[in-house]
C-alpha cells in the first residue's frame, strides 16, 4: 500500500491532480466532474441523520402526508444555504467560522461559538443515539453496548482523515447510497397513497400545535447548523484554482452537486414520512418512537421492511456522527483558533447521549427535542452566511445577486418565525387559529 502511494500518489492527491487537469484542459463529461464530487455528498448526510428518522416517523404517524410540504420547503432552503456555504469556501479560501472570527466583534464571535457548540452536542446526541438504537435492535444487544460499538466504528472512520479528504468522502458516499437504497426499497414495500402525498406536498397546513412543533423539528433536522458551517470548510482548500474562471467553474460544479445530493436527501426524507404515514397513520398513529416503529413494521410490512429500516438507521447514525465530529472540529478551530484531539472531541460530544441513556429518558423524544434545539440555533449561521456572501468586498464578482439575497433573507425570516411560534407555544400562549398541543 505504502509503495503504491509513493509511486502513484494517495487517493486524495490523485483526486486533486485529476480536478486540476479538468480545469486546465476545460474537460467536460462525467469523468471530468467526478473529482469535484464529495463535499455536498458529505454535507448531505446531515439531512438524513437519525433526528430526521425521529421527526419524520412522528410526522407521518400522527399527521399522515400533511407535513410533506415542510420537508420539501426545508430541503429547498437547505439547497440554497449549502450552495452559499460552498461558494464562500471556494471563493475566499476561508470557512464560515473563520470568516465570523475575522468580521465580527469578539463578544459576537464568543456567543456564536457557544451556540454552535450547543448545537453540535444536540446534533451528536441525535446521530450517536440513532446508530446505537439501530445496532441494539438489529443485533438484540443493550443500548449501552450499541453506543460503545457505534463510538468505535465512528472513531475508525475518522482515522481515515490522515490519508486526506477523499477516503472519508468515499466512505460517507457509500453510506449515503445505502440509506437511499433502503428507502427506495421501503417505498416499494409500503402501500403509499400517492394522491394524498401529492396533496401534502402542494397544500401547506399545520393542523395543531403539535404539528407546529414537528414542523420546527423537521426544519431543524433538515437545515442543519453544523452542515452550513462544514460545507465551507470542505471546499475552502479542496481544489486549487488559478483564477476567477477556475473558481467560477468550481462554483458551478458545486451548485450542481448540491442540487443532486440534497435532492436525494430530500427524497429520502419524503420517503420516511410516506412510509410512516402508510404503515402507521391509519391504525397506529400513536407510534412515535424508533423502537416501536421497528416492532410495529414487522407484523404490518414484514421482517424485510423492518430490517431495511434498521440498516438505514445504522448507516445514518454512523455516517452522520462521523460528519458531526468533523464539523465540531472545524467550528472550534474556526471560532477560537485551536484544535483538540479527535478522541477528546468524540468523548465530549458523546457524553450527552450517555447521560440520556443513563437517566432513562425516552430516546426518540430526546431526538425530536434535539432537532428543535438545532432549529433555534440555525438562524445565526444563516444570517452570517447571507451577510458575507452578499458583500462585494468579500466575494468580489461572486457576490449574491438581488434574487439570491431576497430568497436567502426570506428563508432566514421563515426559520425565525417558526422558532418564535414554537417559543410562544412552549410558554402556553394561545395562537389565534392554531389549537394548542397536548
């Protein structure tokens, strides 16, 4: 292996060389684009993490297809902000956290870092618990043992970072493919009401306060703060560019990759809601936990459907936990300028999950609440990203146009409005026209 690398270069070095050659010779075609593919695929795993499983199962079981529009809207917002994040890294050579440290005052930077760390812990709670639940149910082992095995697997994947970015991109990409394939199979197994699904996509509705909380949870589980930060870090020095023309082409390829990768993630999320609606809404609307969803799927759709569900959950938990640790490292280094050993970072962010299990807290409820926390933390990176990518002194000729600015501001305002409604609802204030959650 070492002799091959010495003779031919590492996988990462060969990827950079192939991308540079494609830019230099202006090559086109699928093979020319392959070296550029990776950052959006890695970021997309955040949109298929176990938090999505928890919120989507509850949404489908309780409200059928009626919250599908939230999934679609959240995914469209995610596409925009992931594309802006990638563009920031490509054009400036800095990630979003580094840019915040350079442009904002120290108190603001400190606040953003603290909120981002809380969001990172909430993220890791969902991702780590999901992988552990999948292992525990798949192999019939205690949840605590599943957590330990998940930690070992994630740590092993992170060790591939020493060989550069490409091995980790390929590992995560294969896990994304496993999740997508699992839900393609589920859609064929579950008897989906396609007419009702189309209505749920096209007709926005929030039946009651519980639906509002799930809508905010879906938004938090879909548009992820750590993914917005991470994408700029994945692109900032990945492929060397010689001039504006190179940067423009890399940005264009990145935008295409974002659309494709997040479209796949969006379809997986829609499939989760449709599967839960088809299997549970009519006679098992009380199914709101991942464990009970698995046990209920077995008699309803067969052991094959239940097994596929668990495999996708395990792939989701392992891959998203790996990406979450990568994002946490980058956020800390960007905001405060130092790194800590990956095993220490892994241990610190695992602690909340162990505490949840030790206290006997309902794991799926903890997953949903963690997504609400993420949604509340989300506006900060969204606002910062919108501010930076619209400024010509930072982005030059790559600054956002008027339409992009308008849509970005509208998306941020929407997230803020949903959060405000949730906070008001949480404190028991009645919202006209919207029944309270029970």
